[in-house]
DNA sequence: TTGAAAGCGCTAACAG
DNA sequence: CTGTTAGCGCTTTCAA
C-alpha cells in the first residue's frame, strides 16, 4: 500500500501528552469529551496536535479499547463486484446505506470472490455486526459469520436460522398471487425460468430431484407458490417445465427462454422468478417476432425500474425498504433478546406483458 | 446493537492458551502460521477453540498489532446512499470492488450524509487507505482524509492535490472533441446544462462570476473544453447559456431543459455535462413533441448503459476501469514514492440524438 | 518447536 | 478539572 508520499504516523496520543506535559487522559478528553477540560487547555492540546501532525486518536486502537468498530459488515452472494450490477442488490444497498448513514456507522463490504473461497475475510472484518444479503443456506462465508460473536441480520435467505434476525417478503404467497392472475387469464400451458437453485452450475431443465434439493429458500418458495397456484386449477406441477439459469443476467434469461420455448412451443406464459430474467425472455420474444402479450405472456419478480419501464407484469417488492430495515434491525440498540422476523408486503403489478392467451376459449368454454 | 441472541465473546486467545496449558504464541501460530507448530498440537488448539466457542483472533486487536486494517475506505460525494442510484458511481464501485476482491481487502463505505456534516466519521474509519470519488475541492471530509496518515487515491476530483494519486480522464479534451462534432454539424446556437458547480444550491442560469468560481474541476474542465471548441468557430462563450442543476437526476435535467429552451428558443443543440441530465433533456423534448435530433440535438457525457440504449450522442468514459485503477493504485505495494497520475482514454460516441441543425445552410452557404 | 516479555495506541474507572 | 492505573486482545522478536 503505497501511492502517497504522506509520511507514517509521526505522533501518538502519548507522545503528544508528553510533549505538552499533561496526561494522556487529558489529550484523549480533548478529542472525546470536550466538556471534561477547560477550553484553553483543549485549544492548547489541539494546537500542539496540529503542530506535531497528530491526526487524532487512532481508530483501530480506539475500537479495541471501546469494543466497537463503528461499522457494519455486509456479506453478499457471488462476488462483491456483482452486487453493483444487479438492480435488486443496488436497491438493497441503497436502503442499507441509508440506515448506516443515519446511525453514523460505516458499511464494510466483505470481499468475497468466487476464486478466493477463503473464509478468513469474514474473520478479518472489524465490524460490530453483519448483514447477510441473500445467500445460499450452506454458504461457507455465512457459516463463518455465524461464528463471529456479533449480531447478524439476514435479508431474504437463508431463512429460519436460529439466533439471527431476518427481513424479507413472503415469496410464496406473492407468487401464488401471480399464479392466480395467470390462471385467471386462462393460461394453462405455463413454463418457468428460475435463478440458480444450487451451488453447482446448471443451466437448463430442472429435474424433480433437483427441485427437491433447492439450496435457495427464495427460489424454493417462489416455485412453491407457483405450484400451489397452478394446482388450484388442476395443473400438475410435474407437467410444468422449469428452466434454470446459473448466471443472473438478461442474456441468461434470453437463452433460457429460447430453450424453453423450443422444448415446449405450446407454452402460453413464461413465468420468471426475477425481472432480469424476464427482461431476457422479453428480449428473446422481441427478437423472434413473438408478440407479447398476444402470443406470449411473460412475467417477472422484483419490480425493478427497468421492468417498470418495460411494462412488465411482475411482483413488486420493497427492495430499498428491505435494506433499510436490515440496517435498523442491526443497529437498533433496543434490548430485544428474541430474534425478530420482519416480513414486508409485496404488490402484484400487472403491466402489459400479460393477457388472456389465444387458446383461452378452450378453457372458458367449459364454464 | 442487539438483534441476535448470540452471546458476547466468551473466550480470548489468552484464555484458550491457559485452558490448554500452552503459550499464547502457540495459539496465535495455530491460526496465523500453521507451519510453526506440529499438526497434532494445532489440531488440539483448534479443537479446544471449537469447544470453547473461540471464534479466532479478534480482528480489531490483530489490526492494532499488525498495523493493518485490511480494508480500504471510500469517500463519496453526497450521501453514501446516493451512490447506488447513480449509474456512473455504481460503475466505479464495481471496478473498485473488483480490485478489492482481488487483493482480499474490505471496502469500507464512509457514512457521509448531508445532515451530519460530521467529519469524525472519517477519523473513525479503520482503514489502510482511502479512495476519494469525485468530491468538491474544499470538501471537509476530504480535508479530513488528508489528515489521516494513510495513502489516498482520488478519482476525478479534486485534481492536483499534493501527495495524492489520481485517476481520471481528460474531461476538457473530451469535451473539445464533442464540441467539434457539434460545430462540424453546423450548430451555432448551443445551450449547456451542467451539474452543480459549487457547494451552495443553485438551479438556473450561471453567471460569469459563478463560472469563474467553480468548485468542481470536472465540470470546470468540461465547460472549458466546450468553450474552446466553440471559440474555434468564433462563438463567444459569454453568449452561451449555461444552466446549472444542483441535483443530479433525470428530473433535474428535464426541468433544466425546459427552462433553457424557454429562455433561448433559438437553441439548436443542448450539451449536457452528464448522461443523466441529457436523458432528462431528452425526456423534455419527447414530452414537448420536439423531434430529436431533427429539431434539437442533445448530447451527454459518461456513456452509461441507459444512454447507450437511448442512442444518445455522448462521450464515453471507462467508469469501471477508473474504479479498478483507483483500487490498484492504492493497493499496489510497489514502493513508488512519487504520486501517480493516471489518465484514461475517452471515446466520442455519436448516437442518433445529434445531426445537422435546420438552419445549418446559413453557415455552410458561407463556405 | 515452544514460551516469555514487550508493547500496538487508546479509553475508562477512580482518585485527587 | 486532571492524573494514575489497568488493561482491550493480539503478534512478534528473541531465547530456550
């Protein structure tokens, strides 16, 4: 770590005290408790500090002594850098940053990267608590966080971890609402595109076995909600094609849509478990000249700005609020002993990517 | 900070050592230098740690001892939370995060907020260095960073600070290229929309006096480049209307465009010093039924994804790369004594929001 | 290999 | 209002 010609810390609190012929306490007080010493003396101290180039109490030493780091750690899925590309994650970050600002706490982004499977970064983080954003149930970094003797708040997943607060939404119920919207429109041939379901990479159709071993509660619950909704109109879940994508990007959604529709051309509605994937499906449709929604209904999940602009039918969730609540839950000095669970509301937003399918009369005629 | 039922640190390195009847050194070595003790002994230590719930060496204490925090501090303009809404800032953050990941260093976001004008957050940050992203020349937080005896790298602004590395682009020259593009097309009635120029809020036309006291080198340089480019075809800068906006948002750009065009209806081209503002101007035009580019040319600066989608004529700059280089500059252990200056290339990207103005023949006929 | 000694720089009682 | 006394929990020469 070079890059500057600034010199190494020249003075310490002790040396300053010696120089001035006062005690260390007095110098410390000059910084931390101005009311504990006379104004002139304080000014003398500060002046000497300026003269000697003393930058004030060392933050690390102070943290050790006070037992508070003044920062919150954030653990994210994937690489840290990915978070800034994902619209849902950035919304969450904004909310969390808001809470931190308000509390005057720093936000330490833990440098997890796919290559360095090194958990030690978690152990090295000087923080007073952790916020964990949407990670796999058996994420090793998360396990490392649990070792640390500091409070932890999880957003979204994993769910139901003992001793840990959680903020999230009711993914299953939200998806149930979306399913009813679609079945109500008359859709019966529905295909699904979902995000990664397990640690190991897989792209393509999801077997029943794999569905039974989903490592991400959020995806699990969204699929479950859909399953329940379809069951209400007699659709057997095992007949519903589910296409998985490991990467979360528009391109991934596009490719998945292509595969899904090639395998199941009779599909009238593609349900995506995220807006990003849905935007990809939308792009595929556009490029193939498939008219949405007339020929194909496409839905998303999240309610990100891009989706709104595209008029996507989706489930909106309060992403920013999740971040804010996560931060507040962690920073809240209230002496709540019991872990808290906060479930925020979602909202079905019907855009213009969903409508009655062409073959609907088939089903409605039966009424 | 509550929220978890996890208990307070139960064991320390010393207590573990006592428990095992070995020295603290041995326990420390078990974690930090596995090759310095026998495997069986190490296993015994680790086992005891597990049993006693010892989470490994305390990061803060270790930092104090080793004199390295293992994290980089990031100082941003505006509120911390704003950064996640700004497409340029998120690009920068992604790049910086990439560099941190690679180096295994944490990224500590310093919680600056407009309300808390409190500089102490900077003094409290336990970091090995700072990256400063695009702040005003006399930003108090920045001044506080300079006090700290750690290396510092600035992105964009302020420029020319002694002892501090800097990464950025040649804003002036980039804008000069854009200006030539416009004058080459035949534009002579040009209006400007720019970002904030000083600490105190101001929205509207910018006086010559205010232009002479711009506190943001980036804006200063972009305007200077434009001025020079226009001077080449004999346009007097004092005739060019410059509209400032304190907030950086699409809405702000839209409002500025409205005011500017109302004041100067003869304008054939609106030059914006950022894409976000330009997108706002574009929106204004669309809503007013002004055909772009036929009736009005609009240009931006930055080359953000949204701008590309909109086909905006703009100056693209390597935002992600800036973040990456900033991180590398800071983390680079090379013993460069002299501060370094890195200037990255930009690229004029001509979209379909610029074309020859309708009154061009007036000028070309003179050839 | 392992251990003993010496702080890193600071704050928080508690006395004066 | 100021100083004295004890560490916070850890790493690291240096010796054994």
